[in-house]
C-alpha cells in the first residue's frame, strides 16, 4: 500500500500538478460539513485528490475523468493500491465528450484551464439542486493577478482564459460564486 506522500513525491518529480495542501483541506472540510457523497472530478491527474476525497468516508463515490493516458494509468494504479477502486471510477478521455445522467453533490473542476467555462456549462445540469461547483487554480501561481510573471505565449493565452472564466463566474446570473484566496485560488459556485 502506497503512502500519500509517495504520490506527492511522484507528482513533484514528474511535474504532475496536484492540489496545494490548503486547497485540498478546504475541499475536504467542505465535503465533511455538507455531507457530500457523490463527486465528479474533472482532471484526475494521478488520483491524489480523488483518493483524499474517498478516504473521508466509505460512502463517498467519485467519478473522475483524465485526458492524459499515462496519468490515467498512474491514477488507476494508485487507486487500486489504496483499495479504493470500489469508491472511485476513473474515465479516460476528454471531459467534454462524456455524458452522465447522474446528479452530483459536488463537481470539482481541475482539468484543462482553457476549458473551465465549457466544463461548467456542460455539467451544470448534472448538479443536484443544492450541489456546488468547486474550481481550482484560479490564481495560476499568481499569474492571473500579475501576467508579467510569464513571457510564455501559451501561458499568457491560458491566463486570459482563466480571467474570462472568473468574469464568467462573476457575471453568472444562475450561480453565486464565492472566491477564496487559498491554495492556488479556489471558487465555490452554488445555484441561486
């Protein structure tokens, strides 16, 4: 059985983005306080957050989608090593190509940053009436607030799309969003 620290080490050595500790603790706290039992995660990476969520309570079920085949295989391996494969189902592919009929208590957006608006729009009807979206990486290492931190063209384009997503959340008449300056920037969006 692996330790979570081993997954974090693997992520660090292989440049796999996983949640900041304070961001994941925030979501874990939210799950506990709001009796969340069914989660959709967009962006599995290597399974770190899905494992942390499932460990809260044996009744929690997680559907998680990963686009990258290597990360998908690593996630499946990690989930099996933690004996959580009965709680976590990992799907391989583009989250925009899946159609779920299930309704989720929490939809966690942590996939391709450029697609956040599309993920939100696609999956909003899969939220239970009192369900929430939680979005991560809204600061993007401080670059959203201060774009001069990078000269990389593709990163600049990504930052613009994240800013667009933040504006989309602020202007959304259907959902009310609270922004938290924790981890790499977290937003919680609830239906009004």
